[in-house]
């Protein structure tokens, strides 16, 4: 079954590349990956909107959560039960924010394996010969460094991708810092109820920069998926969560 799915996905990638070839010529397969990523993100956008509504609802419930923590004190079981009842009554799911990422994983892993496999259906994988400018879609940054170095034809492709990822990561870092300052993440029993919770909250905004490592080690085709998806996420969340960010004047006052 997996082999059939794998072959069908390869055919889809080749078909999309064929449609885009008049516009993008030798980079048509890379353009097809970007288009495929955009279609996946568009498909899960309703879930992203639902996740945003859920997170905003949790922010509105913060006063009730504070009251529950004061009421139940150190009785963590009673507090967790009360929190679950509150979420059920308000129809809020704490896990709704995970769904968009989880549903994207199969698409990413299919793309990753497609450009990591030498053979598909018993035949040589012709997609590995496709390139983005000089960089093979089945290659990675280490291979690019070995063929021309950082500023070689292949290395320059990765420098552009790293620049995009760094810009997006910086934007995400600033936005998450502001959002967490205005809407701090608190565990049901308070931050002290979960060891390391406070440290994790400080570390979370830095996770955006982990994408740089991912782009360096996966095949270039998968790196294009990551770069396109993270850029989409940054723009999407900027619009969906814009009313959860404090005004710059409020931040200056708080500081």
C-alpha cells in the first residue's frame, strides 16, 4: 500500500512540474514543491483558524482559570478536573493548536522519502536529477559545501534559503515574545506544578531558529517545503493572532 501511495505521489509531483514547466523551466519541480506546500497549508487553514479561536478562548478564560487555582490551591487533581469541566463547558480544546501541524506531517514525510529514495516502483528515481538552479533537489547542504563551498553555485541556493528562514524566525521570535508577554502560558496547577515550565516558556520563542538546522540536513526538496510552510505560518499567525498582541505603547508602558 505504501509503495502505491509513494508512486502516486511521485506521479503527482511530476504532473505539477510538467504544468509549471513553461513558466519555471528547469526549476519547475522546485516550483511544484512550493505549490504543493501552499495547497497543503490551504487545506489545513480552517483548522488553523479553529486553533486560533481556541487559543483566544483560553485567553478569555484566564480570569476563571485564576479563580480556579485560588479555589483549589494545591489540590492538583481537583484543579485539573475543574479546568477540564470549564473547557468542556466553553467548548475549548487545549489540543486544537496541534492539529494543523500533525496533519501536515504525512505530506512532509512523503516528500522527504520521495527525494531520499534512489528507486521508485523498481525504477530509478528521475526526480533526483531535478535541480533548483545548480542545487539538486535530492541533495543537502553538506553536499553543496563539498561542491563549490559556501559561495559556490549550490551553496548560494542554501544561503538564500537560510536568509529567508532567519528573517522568518526573527519575525516569529518577536511576535511570540510579545504574545507570550500579553498572554502567558500557565499550566493547570500553575507554572510551579510542572518542573521546568517557566524555563520552557522562555525557550519556546527560540524554537523558530531550529528550522535553520532542519533546512541544512534534509534534502533540498524537503527544505523547500519547510521554508514555504514556515513562511506561510508566520504570515497566517500574524493575521489570525493580531488581536492578541499588545500595542507597542502598552509594551513601552509595561517596560
